[in-house]
């Protein structure tokens, strides 16, 4: 049985999602939810450092022996449609080029993972899977989450870009009329999904009209108010 919302005749190859120890694990959780909602299969690799970051940012421990329950709690959705791989399992499917995938997203990506992928060190399954994605000429999206960036890291990012990777910094935009942090996360994840050609409705796209998203957001706010409740705005 495929994941919820799977499209008839859809490409059954999965997306590999690698989560590293950078701050920003809500980006990864939102991406996984959105991919599953779109009927995509996800092969998940959570690095050792990422487990610490998830625990710090959410209070949730991701354990190999209880991964299905832990991941479902973390992403806020059923884990059906997810294949989980331990970062130490170098015999896992994504470690081989003959294992067919659509591509890989590293989200969020630490600078150390960027360096490891760029130099091909393959110190764990996450880096090896990214290396395989590049050598097989599949889509690789690197959502680097660090600031400021040193020159060697910029050079590694440029090297990955020359090899065909998409460098997509975790820099959410404000034109989509976000009213809270989750909507900023949604906008950034929506851009990742656009690169992966995965359909979604996570944010308002630019229409060419200044202030359109803000006006739409205000209209939604007004439509949700009781008739006798005045709208308050901050100045």
C-alpha cells in the first residue's frame, strides 16, 4: 500500500531526505509532511547530531528502535510512506547508485556536511547518499543553515553547484504574507518542493502585484471574524 494521497501511476521512486545537526529541524519536518501529503515516498536519514538538535528544539527523541513512533510525533503525521535508515548503516539502499531514487534533499545542512559532501568523504550514510545522488546525476538540494559563512564553505558550495546541486539557503521570504513562524517555514519548504517538482500549496506565490499576499492575508483574517468583532491592527 502506498502512502496517503498517492497518485495513480505516480513514479514509485522515493526522495531521500537527510537531516543534519544544524538548527532548523522544523524545515525537515514540514518537508517530510508535504512530500507524504503529495503522495511521495520518503527515505529518511537522521544524523547523530540531528537527533540532538531535534531533542533540543522539540523535546522529541528519535531512536532507531522506536523510529516510527518517534518520527510520527516529530513530524506531526503518520509515518506511513517513510523508510528509515540509521546513519551508520552503510549497506542501506541509498548508499548504492543502483538503488533508484528521485534525488535527495539535505535539510537543514550543516557546514560540516556541506564540506563532507563536496569532498566526497562519505563519513556516514547521509554523506554517502548525497555523494551517490551527485554521481548518478540526480537532483540534490542542499538547504544550508549557517551564518556567516567562511570562505572555504562558500567554495564548497560553489563546487557542489558546479556539479549540479541546487544550493537553497534557509532564507525564507516575506512577500508571501506570513503571519507566523510556521508560515515562514512553509514558504522556504515550498521553494524546496518547487525545485523537486512536487506539487503543494504551502504559500502564496508572487503574482506581480505589490501587496497582493498581504491583502489576501487580511481578507482571510476578516472572513474569520464574527460579524460583531472589530478588526484590530498594530501600528
